[in-house]
């Protein structure tokens, strides 16, 4: 059974490239383009890992991360925050809210795949 990944980003070009990359690696993919959809899909799709943008409509990635960690059914889902916000305070906040990793854009797709596989082992 392949791992399931939920991609949460409101930038179409990033979604397209991440979706392509993840499918190529053999993952089953779902996509959400705002925070509300991310929480709904996380409950329905039951991903093993979520690639979560910080700056999004409706709910920020920080709010989504906090909600996921408060939900007993989703508390074990791995979360990688992907964002252009790379200041130390944002990284610290993301990790404090329960993200497993915090990667700043632009990022190496090779490094991202390595990080994902490492978290899913």
C-alpha cells in the first residue's frame, strides 16, 4: 500500500509540481487549496503526511497545524510546513505547533523527497 500525501497550497504552480513529483515517487495524492479544505480533506483522505503551506486563504498553515494536532484521529499525521516565511520566529512557531519539519521555499525537490521518505519510515 502506498503512502498518502495531502498537498495544501494555494499556488497552482507549486501544487502542480509537487503533485507530479509525489505521484512519480509512488504516493497517493490529494490536494487542498485553502485551510478549511485542508482540514476537511485530512479527515476524509486520512493522509500519512501533509505538505502544508503557511500563507493560505481561510486558515493559515499554522492554524491548520494546530487543529490537526488537537484532533485525536489525526494527531499522528506527519506535517512538513513548506513556506516562503523562513524567519526564525516562523520556524519556531511551526515546530512548536507540532510540525515535524519546516522547509523554506525555494527548496530542493530531491531534499524534500528524502525528508518525506525519512518521516514515513
